[in-house]
C-alpha cells in the first residue's frame, strides 16, 4: 500500500496550483470554455460589447426589450420585430396556478426569494407543452417564457411575504414598468421605470461568470432549459456572485453622511478590509456599467428628493480612485446599483433576484449557443490521497 499524500502547492497569486499531475488553474480563472458571439469584455480598457455593440450605445438608445431581442436572436430588431417581441413577452405574463402556489407559499414562510425562483423555474418546466423538443426554436420560445416569468415570480413572492394581495400583470406596460407595478400596486414614474430598465440592460450578459458556467455545465448534459436556468439561479444566489450591491448599500448606510466617507474608507483599508462594490475579476479599469449607472442614480436621487446616498458614494469613490486605482481596483456596477434599489423601496433580499431577472436572457442565450458546439463538460481532479488502503472490518476498527 502507498500511504503517501502528495504535496500540493498553491502559488501566492492564487491562480495556479502546482499539483503532482501538473499545474491546475485555480478556479478556472481565464480558462476558455467555449466560443461565443454574445458578449465580450475588454477588462484592461473597461469596454463591454453585446453582439458587437458597445454597452454605452445600447444603454443610451435601447430598452431592455430591444437588448433582450439582440441577445436571443443575434440582431437588433426593426420596429415590427420589436413590437411583435414585446407582445410575445406580454402574452406570457402569467403562471400556472400550481407555480404561483409554490412561489407564494415560499413567500409566506419567508424563504429567500432566490430559493423561490429556483423552485418556480424548475416547476415551470413541468408545464412545458413539448418537453421532448430540444430544437433551437423551442428553446428560444422557452427563453422568452422564462424572461416573462421571473418578474412575475419575484413580485408574487414579495407580495405574499408581506401578506399583500397579488397584483395581476398588465400587458400594456413595458417589462420594467410592469415589474414595478406588480411589486407595489401602482404605475411607476418614468425615472423609476428607467432605473429598472437600465439595470436590466446592463446585467443581461457578461460573458461566462460562475452562474453562466453553471448553466452551461447543466445544459451540456442535455437537460432541459428550465433545469439549466435553475442551476444558474442557484449559483447566482452565492454571495461571491450576486448580492454585492446589497453589501455596498449597507456600507453607505453605515457611513451615514458624506463627511464620514473618507475616514470610514481609510479605516477599512488600514485594517485590510474590502470596500464593497470595488474591484472585479475581469475589469482592471472603471466598470463601464458603473459609469453609465452612476448618472442614472444621480437622476433618480434628484427625483426622489434624496441625494444623501449618492453623495456618500461620490465621496467613497474619491478615496477609492485615490487609494485603489493604482492597484487597478475601481468601482463596479454594484457600487451604484444598490442605491437605486434602495430609493425604489425594494428590500435587500430582492436585489439578487432582479439581477437574475435580467441575466436569465444571457443564461438562455449561452445555453442555446452551447448546444450548437455541444460537448459534455467532464473535467478531472488530481488525486493526492493514498491508494490500496487495506479494508478493515467494522469490529476491528479503532
């Protein structure tokens, strides 16, 4: 028997494990897993493209519905295509009563809304009309259904968790406006609608982060799209992926006033702690989504008559750019987006579900794209334990 346990060394960078079997890329950082035409990131220069279009242009000129069409179908829609797509999205603004029951029951027992999304999406798959049809056309139809379903589930969970009557969706409202209407029971103002619409545009896809990779691993087994999306939701639920905007907003609440921002951040840094909403695995420049959303947060703060949180974030940003930019650590989208959610009256636990409400489009597009270049994911591990350990009967074990 060989009882030797092989030594494993992790380099100080944390990116490479020197194993007896060869180097292991820790966390698969920067490992290429597929080709894609959906999105691309230039982390060095802070540029994000969807289907070749710069995020700056799409954020300025397009709505969520237009960008969702672009991500799913590979082109910006003409006017008729956009109207047809909006009508299709609106036509799916309902859920089977059984799915409503699952989501609202989980709301009533105060289960986390991300758990309700996982359960709701998986349950929705049981009502698919053609479960054995794995064609691209069928999966695109499912993608549109899921895009319509997630905001319904989130709003239903919110209302049920607070003992409120459900608000039926309206087909005459945009995707973003209808979501806020179902949440709060009143038609939102233009700036509030824009805050959600722009958030959805900026989060719709981001190449292959953990949740997208989980979706790809699931779909590589030829599972159904609902199950693959549930895998993406489960992965996004982890605090190292979703939820950073919640942490950033709680940070601003703790700071309390713009005057406290500098000493607060300097104390954090002196203690070796993180500033929430700062830094990104890919971006080594200012996150382009953060730059865009910052202006929206300013406008929303003015409309809501509350500039406090925006001004605190501005002061934090000044210290970050002074102290951390030389280390290539800059504000990311979460630095600003939590303020918008807070001003809209959305509770913390719904920040990540709204992220999923946008990213479901990207997850579905990547899953469908991967099926065209399909291969089952099957990585290997380097075993470092002993072999051929003698079996000892239970009565003779120490």
